[in-house]
């Protein structure tokens, strides 16, 4: 099982389950989201009217697929909630895990 190195699951352990049929299924163990307040912040950004979370991630982090880093830094389980309120200020985490 291969995980994209930019994925939020890239550093998580891969486990295997053997089914009664003998087939082996690989899966990523559960990821525990970090506490946003404990993450180092490089900046704060304001949500623009009508902004999508991928556009915000591109603007803030230079990568539209890194929206999950904004979720982690702002304790959001649903990425859509990050951009639901224009003007909301979001924490932008430092690069890294």
C-alpha cells in the first residue's frame, strides 16, 4: 500500500488484516488529529467571500491539496466549515508535521 507523501496519512502506520478467505487487506491505522492550538503558526489569513478551501490552501500554503493542514491548525473536521464565514481568520501552520 502506497500513500501520497503529501497526504495527511503519509506518516501513519500501515497495518494488515487477514480475512477468513486468506486475503490480506492493508489499511492505514486511525489518525489522531493534532490540537490546533499546539501547532506552530506562520501566519493568519482571512477567508475571502466565496472562497473555496482548496483556493485558500493554494493562497496560504502554495498547495491546494494541503487544505487538511488548515483543518488541523484550526481544529476543523469538515474543510467546508473553514470557508463558510467570509472574513474569518484562520491559522496557517508552519511547514512540516
